[in-house]
C-alpha cells in the first residue's frame, strides 16, 4: 500500500441518530444504498429524503421503502445534513446549480459519480463545502461491495469517518488519494462485470467437459468466492496461493499454460486500463 492509501480506523456509532440524508438520484446504486441504510438502521426512514427524475418512479420507490421520494432536489438538499449525489456524471453540473442555494459549510456532499472531481463540486457550491467522492460497486447489493473514498479540501476526519461508516453498510471501505479514483473505477467499479465473464466462461468450460450447467455455475462461482477470500483472509500474495494449487507435472500447470498462451493476464490488465481511461472522460459525456 502506498503512503497516500490508508484505511482510517472507524470509531463512529453504528447508527447515526438525527442525521438527515438526501439521496439525489436514487437509481441503481443510490437505491442499493437507500435499502442498506434502512436495513442497517443507519438512519430511520423519516430521516431519508430521496429524489429521482420521474414522478412515477418517485411514487413507486416511496411506496416500496416508506421513505419520502420526490423530484424536488433543492427541497431534499435543504432538509439534509449529508447529500449523496447518485446521478450520472454528466448530470452533476446541472444538479449542483439546482441545489446550490441549499449548500452550506455545515453540510457534507458525498458524490458517487464516476469521473467528477471534488474540486468541480466545491467550485459549484460557492462555499467551503465538504465534498467526499466515493466509488462503490454493485456487490454492495449483498453487502459484499468495496467502496473507495477520497476527500476534497474542506473535509474533516470526522466527516471521512462518517462517510466510511455510511459505506460500510454495503461492504468494505478504503480511503485513497483522489488521483487514484479513476483507477478504482476501472478496477473495482467495472471489475464485477469482468469477473462475471470469467465465472460465465468457467461455467461454460465445465459444461464443455460434461458437467450439468447448474453444477458448473456453482463450482465456478464458489471457487471464485473462495479464492478471493483466501487472498483477503490469509494476506498471502495471489502468486503464492496459485503455486500451492500447482503440483509439478499436474493438471493445473497445464491449464495455466493455456491461460498464458491465451493472454488472460494481459487481457485483464488491458481491460482495467481501458476502463480507467474511459472513467477519466465520463464527466464530459
Ligand atoms: N452502477 C454502478 O455499478 C455504479 C458504481 C459506482 C458508481 N456509480 C455511479 O452512480 C451514479 C448512478 O449510476 P446508476 O448506475 O445508479 O444509474 P441509474 O440507475 O441511471 O440512476 C440514476 C438516477 O438518477 C436519477 N436522476 C436523473 N436525473 C435526475 C435529476 N435531475 N434529479 C434527480 N434525480 C435524477 C434517475 O431518476 P429516474 O429513476 O427517475 O430515471 C435515476 O434514479 C453514476 O454517476 C455512476 O457513475 C454507479
């Protein structure tokens, strides 16, 4: 780990009584967070003010979760201490114009929009606004996500800890320097899609060698999960764990030779590099 990448020890209360949270753009990711906040009793339903673009979706979400959901971004931002921006990156500048009258130096804005720099949100705020950028990923839906967070210029350590606690409702958190956020987007933001393809391909391979599809999919997915847990829980380098599976003149080493010939390693590296490059551009459309 580089010295600018660190994990802040979290010592904040499990729930945040009294904290009012606006989720501006409760779509796929905003919706996952909304549900996690309720499920974990982070805040109660009457402390959440969510918005979406379409009134019919607002009504449906409100009925589903028992929280106030409207299309009025300014009203939601006015009522909240923490304002979570969950709209698409290209929509952030317009949204900032809408909610600007509600922004004060006492509020915290947390943006999950890929590519959008804390500096551009600070500049649009017109005050010394605490802006935190966060990049969660979709396994957040089952509390198995990972969220990287970075802070803008006016963020206190308490506010960073609060943001970490908020995202711990959907998995692990890590604090990084802002210059790494596009790389995080390319690796862990896009990464679930890359891994689903790998799992799908492994399952397809299992079918090819005669396994029933459901058994092949279970074997592929659980093997991926177990291997990931081995890396996280043993702390061993992945190469060391790979070596432990690779008996001399055994079958695994033959399989690895095929992987290397097929360029899996280089292909994955290129995929993350391309996704990172695209992440740098998203704020501009
Ligand atoms: N999906 C991921 O894996 C992922 C991971 C990390 C970060 N992110 C970030 O999360 C953000 C949202 O992505 P998503 O996948 O959740 O997209 P999404 O499902 O399309 O959600 C966007 C939400 O924003 C709402 N919206 C659009 N314009 C609005 C406006 N003017 N005022 C209020 N709400 C508005 C939409 O309302 P309607 O529902 O009415 O259309 C929708 O609910 C993006 O910035 C993305 O970079 C996504």
